C-alpha cells in the first residue's frame, strides 16, 4: 500500500501493492460540508482517519508490511 498526498493534504490517493489506484480521500472546502469535510468518494466523515479507514475496509486493501 502506498499513499500519495496532493495539494498539501487536500487529496490523498491510495495505491495497492501492485501500484493500482484503489481510491482517494479528499477534503471538501464547501460550507455545507463544514461538520464532515472528509470523503472517501462515497460518504462524508468528520475526520481524515475515519474516511481513510472506511476506504481501506470497503476496498479490502492489504495493509500488512506498511510500517
């Protein structure tokens, strides 16, 4: 798994072990998303970690040997 951070953290792309893009977590700056600004492409979340965890569990990304 590899993370690619774009635009100072507004967009974080997630790649699997084969360098295939799995998805991305992005931050919305719109006023209507003030309470839940982070999205995994399907739903909005209050924190970046919640959105990233939802993306990884939904796509079943292998996170072994990452750290």
